[in-house]
C-alpha cells in the first residue's frame, strides 16, 4: 500500500508464529548470549523459571509478522526509527505470538513519499501483551 492509502486508526492483525526452544537457543547463541536465553539450569533458578526469548528476538519476530502481511510491499523505501520499545512480558518456548498493528501517525515529507508510523503490539496465545513499539518507515505516496 502507498502512504496515502493508510489511515490513522487503521488496525491490522497478523498471523501467528510459534517460537520453539531451538529458535530461542539459536538466536541467543548468535545475537544475545546471556544465561536467561541459553542456560536452562541457571535460568530455572532466576525470576523467569526457565529460558526466555531475547527481547531483540521478540522484536524481530514481531517485525517479521508485520512485514509478511504485505501492506508495505515494494512501496516501502526504508525504516526511519523505532520509539518507545517495551518488553512487557517474557516470551517462553512454545509461545505463539501475533500482532495488532495500528497506524498512529502520517507525515508528508516530499511530493513522492511520507513517513508512516505504526504501533506494533505483540501478544502471546493468552492475549498477554509481550512487546510494544512504534515503528516508522519512509514510504511512497
């Protein structure tokens, strides 16, 4: 969709993604090698009672689910910023994540493009919010 086709307040829901223990271990070993993501025994002793996904992994899955809906398509030019990133609850192996995406701002920049900002809210299978963040992109008009 082009910039002018989005409307403030528009809400789009995404499909779901189930996160496995192997997914968590693979991502964390490469990008966030902390004990709460990798060491099951030590993580069981901590506040989360087991390993959890990295917040960055949760953000990446959330973004993937949104992009795969295809609303930006080839009209997106580039990401411009992320604001107010919040990791609300831990994500565990076996959790199934999905997004609710709300268009919260539109700003014209040039005749041929604008900046679109969405509020990306990610929920688990219990409908508990696990992530929230504002994502802005430069997109064709």
